[in-house]
C-alpha cells in the first residue's frame, strides 16, 4: 500500500541481487503466490498432481531457496505449470 492505494508492482533501477536484505521477503511472497495458484489449479482440475492417498496430494515442496514441483507427466499439466511460471515471472521485479 502506498498512500492508502494498493500497488500492483514497483520498479527498481538496480534490481534485486543475492545478498540483498529484501530478497528473502520477495521469495516468500512469490512462493506464497505460487502455492495458492497451484492449489487453485488443482481444485479446478486444470492441473493434476501426485496422489499419496484418497485426500492427500503432493503438489510442491519449498526449501530455503529451491522449489520442487510434482505433476503428472501430460501436456495439459505441463502447459498449466508453464503458464503459472510465466505469471510468477511477471510478478518479479524488473
């Protein structure tokens, strides 16, 4: 929020580099967006994931600075992952 109005994104002249104190926060925000998007895609049937039980799915795992994505190996799932990654890239700082 800036002056009471939500910002869609902000621009940086130098960009964000490794070691920047803002980097972990941006990573957390990006991964939260990814997690919500992946859950919505799974619930709407646009994406399939690996089933471990009747109601137990593994969609993704996050580590310190890594992400593992689990999907079935079919074209529709891979296209959906590609579009989600493109949307995530559009959110990153330029």
